[in-house]
C-alpha cells in the first residue's frame, strides 16, 4: 500500500515550481491524508551549528516543541544515534516528549545528506503499535527524495 504512494511523493518533492519549504509542507499533508495511521507528520532539522533540532514543515496539531535538544525525547535520540526509532507504545519510553495525550506510538527516521544526519521525519499515531518495516523502508525513501533538494 505505502509503495503505491512513492511516485506521488517524488512528484511533489521534485516539483521545481514550488519553494522547498512548500514542497515539504505538501509532503507532510499528503502523508497525513493518505496513510490512515499517520496522525501527525513533521520534519525536524539540525538548527545551524547548535546541538538541537528545530521544527520545520508539519501537518497536524501545532506542537510546543519547536526546539528539541540532542539526546532529548525520541527525536533528540535519533539525532545522536543516526538510526530509525520505532516506538510501538510511547508509555513504555522514559525519554519521550509528549506532544499530545492522544498519541500512542511514534516513528522517527533520520534524514541524511551526503552521509550527514541533517534532520528527520517524525510521525505520531493515535493507533497503538501500527508501524512495520514497510513504514521504515517507505520513510527512508521519502527522506532520500527530500535529500535531493536540500
Ligand atoms: N515525541 C517527540 C517530540 C516531537 S512531537 O512528537 C511532535 C519526541 O519524543 O522526541
């Protein structure tokens, strides 16, 4: 199912008529709308030279967490580990930053440009344990496409 979305994702990302920021915004909206278990979709990027993440384009409820220090929460841990982080049940995590009480699970996949971890895509779900290896491969694909325009 997710693989059917790949061509549309690439079309959005490679559309040179739109600003990069707008394309990322459209990617977030597209994913939230088309994948039932994606309830909040956003990009975080390394904030200049600082060891912190800054919220970029997102779709879903606004969050208070515009800045996340490296090491803090799921996102901050991925900034340091360079690894995908799948959280089937957020209640089982002690280093977790809650954005909304309705969120049950989360997946964060790092985004690499020339091998450097420059940010990540972060997805929250209101469903418990919805993410599979298919989500990981699909979101890695999304990030590889995004990396081409950064
Ligand atoms: N839950 C994340 C924080 C970002 S919000 O989900 C938008 C974390 O623990 O890093």
